[in-house]
């Protein structure tokens, strides 16, 4: 998917007019680095070298916004129990006006996720990191925003694809129940709404919205289907405050086949640790919900730079709380908070989180190769960014009710830029997580991330990255695990050449032996 985003950016650069071309910046590069990792709790020391290539590019015109940051690395093993291999890390977002009322949205990400929720925490990106799977996801689709007389008409379609590569060793005992691992899924989401804003037809605003979601997952031939319709009203009570409310009906179903079982009754596992689907099994209804829902709340907008919306209601058979807050302090500084509650799958949560990211984002590349981490920071105070870590507790196939919040803050002044992000995510699984465990299991994760980019002289930059995560749940074999990490890097630019020296310290604490490792890197990058 990242390759497709790069092609999109390059092709876009070729078709914009010459005057607009001046707003395009596309910098391919090659780099080489030497890395050493030492396990400080009695483990081994390993070394390896990396050869990489990448692209940082952006296009800003009146009709087009595109940004790409992608890096490929090949690792050459030297000393210790480390294997040679490849890695892809990157993020791409695009918004292109293809007509007066139609825009095309697209995005892609290549990053990492935990293979098994019960395994080691993800902190460092060392070549010997356990419980790490590679995640690739992307989406594309048009959006419509137009008017029919006094009515607004809006619609959107999004096609998504998510793939998780086979993970490394997880650190989970083989005697524990096997948790089904996500492989790949495709999804289609469409929604449309029509209505009138307050004061155009009536003193209050009214709208009607309908939506459909369909997802096909490879694991157990899982089929997710959601359909909903709702009506909404907004009633201004002052210049800055309005009451909002809505009600509707929806149905959500999840169907899947059984796992193939051996003569002894145990589920059959393939070489990648995933269940083998029983082709003779009928499609079973694993989850079915239909019914009415409602919500209501308040909208506060004291200025163009500040907005707060809070809602409370009932949905999915339980109370539901959602909201959002945005504050733009300046053109490059702001805060963004979102509270969510939805029924979805791993692929859908990754895709929707990716679609919510801003087109303009800060490239805060971890010197050890993690370019698209837990939180992404926007370059504009009006779009401070978003976090995609809510789905990263593990790449589970099971559908779930996901609740939590994300927050992002960015601050910039001159050449100094700071960012802080984090959140909380709870997943209540609606379908079995393991063939030998019933539904109803849950997990929770907290995550936090911070970065700083500071000028060091005329041609130097100092970067600092901090990260932390905590996981707990009741999946058989789960234990609470806390992971943390910190790294700093100094980069010196000499013409087209950039020289970097970096160090990092990473740890993971849980029942049993703690993990603690240190990393050091020296490298050079040449941009064309």
C-alpha cells in the first residue's frame, strides 16, 4: 500500500501546473547505519548494519494535498542471534479535489503491531524484538459535499485493506490456549446524509443519515455487516451553544466458520500460528444485534478555533458516551481529543484511525526505524493529529466493542516543535478470541508518546522520543505488562548529506523476568 501511495505522489507531481510545482517537495534518499543492541539483564549483545532507501515528499496546491514518508531497510546480521531481513515503515495521506463537490481521500501506513496481546510489550525496534508483526493498511474513496437548494447533501465511500505479516516469537507459553491471529481483510463503508442547517429552513437544524459497512476477513471466513439509519437535530440556544440529539436503528452481524479440529478435538494451527478454517463448516452467526439507539448532548463553539461536543446515549444494549474537543492556539499549535464507542474489527479500527489522520503530518522518524508509531502529529494547529495505537494491543481476528479516547497536542515556535499524544482503549470481544475460550473476554491498554525537535546550531538538530504502554486483560494467560522506551538523536547536515548519532533505552516489565536493552546507532543519509 505504501508503494501505491508513492506512485500517487509522483504521478500527482507530474500533472500539476508548473506554477503549482513550486509547492512540491519530493526528496528520495539512501542511507546506511550501524546498530548495536545490548540486553542489560544478562542477555547477549548483537550488532548489525542496515542499508535503506526512502522518500519524503509533499505537494500543496489549491486542489491537491499529498504527503508521503516511507522507508525501506535491509538488515545485515553480524553478531548475535539476529537474522538478516527487511522492514517497511511509512505513512501517506492524500486529499485531491476531482470536481466542484467531490474530493478523493487516500492513505496508507506500514508499521508494527503486537502479535499476541499476552506477549511482550512493544517498545524498541531492535532486530531481535519479540511479539512484533508488520502491519500494512490503506484506504481510498471519494467524498461528496454539495447543496440542493437549502439542503446540504453529503456522502462518502471508502474501500480499505489491512494485512498483518507473520509475527516473531511472542514470549507466550505454548501450553496456553492459542489466540487466533489476524491475517488480512477488505472492507467497504458507505454513508450518506441530507439535511438543513439551523436558520436555513427552520430555526433548528435537521438531518437524516444512513450507513452500510461490509468486511470480509480471511480468518475463519469472517463476515462483518452493519447497517444503520438515524435522524438528528441541532437547536441553538445562544450564539455559542447548541443542543444536539438523535435517534435511529441499526443491525450488526458477524458470521464465521469453525476452526478445523484434529482427531483429539484440538484446533489445527498452520505454520503462521493461525487457525485453519474448516471448509465443511456452515457459516455460523457469531454475533447479532439489532435495535434502536439514541443520544443527546451539547455543542459549544465560542470561536472558530475552539469546539467542544459531548454526547450521552444508549447503543449496543448499554449506555454510550462520546465526544470531541479541538483547540487551535496558533497556526502550528493545537490540541485535539476524541472519545469513541463503536462495534468493529481490527481491520476497521486501523482503517478508520488512518482515515482520521491529517494530510499534513510531522515526520518524527525514530532513529531506529519506527516512522509511524502510536501517535501522528499534524503540522497545523487546526489538525493536531491522531493516534492509531488503540488497535495495536494485538492483531486479533475477533470482533469487539471498542471504547476509549485519544488525545494529541502539538506546539511549535520557530525551529522548535513539541508533541504529546496518548490514550486509552478497551476491547470487549464479541466473538471468540480463542477456539478453547468463550466470548466475552476483554483487554485494556494505555499508551503515551512524546517527541521534541530542537535546533542545535545552524545545521544541527536534536530529537527526543519517549514512549510508554500498559496492557491488561482476561484472555487466558494474560498478565499485566508495562513497556517503556526513550531515545535521543543528533543530526548534522552537510549539504545533501546528514550524519546521525543516536542512543536508546527500552524496557518491559511483567510477571517473570523483566526486559531491559540499550541501543546505539550511527548512520549517514544522502538526499537527492
